[in-house]
C-alpha cells in the first residue's frame, strides 16, 4: 500500500481577517472569506494539476460554528501521460 501525503490548505477567521495556511509554512491574510477561499482553491488547484493530493479545509464562522460543520474539499488530478 502506497501512502500519499496530502497538501492541506486551511481557511479560518481570526478577529477581522481571514487567514489561509499551507502546512506550517505559509500564512496569507485577506479581508473577506471569499478572497481567502479563492486564494486557497487556486493554490490547491495549481498543486493538483501537478499531480499532488490536496485538500482545502474551511473553518466555519459565526455563532453557530462548531467542529461538526467543517467543510473539506479534496482532490487529486490525473497524472499527465507522455506524448
């Protein structure tokens, strides 16, 4: 069995800003949730197009947010075939 490492992006709110983290290495700040989500999905798509396994975890916001309502989107692109 071959285990594949999944590259994970996490989108979450801290006070008045939205953050996107990638592993333990990158933290990007955005004013809106939509901007943060777009950034995370674009970066994840770029990695997936290179054959990496990726996931985007979006932490819910608002008073009804709890750990039971996490949204995880993941995917893996197919490997490019040689010409």
